[in-house]
């Protein structure tokens, strides 16, 4: 069993990343007091490491890149498979 923390780190160089319950989003808090929300932990960490020059929000890749193609182990129907369909010769 993991013990409950009895104190929180404090200081001028402490950053925090917290999961927002009920979503797949993360909240990052910079040591300067700025905070930002992101879906990708890598982009959130890049934002935190950019202190003190980080932008107001986390730059995330465009989520609307076209039709989503599921990975091969998740294809349930032939029409979901990626690529051109042609007969096997």
C-alpha cells in the first residue's frame, strides 16, 4: 500500500502535472503560476520546459487530420482497413 503524501514540494522551480478526472486531459502548472491544459503529455512537458517564454496555451497538433483509420488489431469490418482494395492475384 502506498503511503499518503504528508507534504507538497514547494519552491520557485517546482512544476506540476495533474490528471483532470473524468477526461483524458492533463493540467500543467508552471513555477511562475501559469497553467495550461493539454491532451498530450509530451506537448505539456515541452510547454513547462519553455519557462519563462512559454505561450499562453499548449501548442497541440491539429486533431482534425482526416479520417481515423483504426490499427489492424481493431479492424472489425473490411471497409475499415486502410489502403486501396484490390483483388489478390
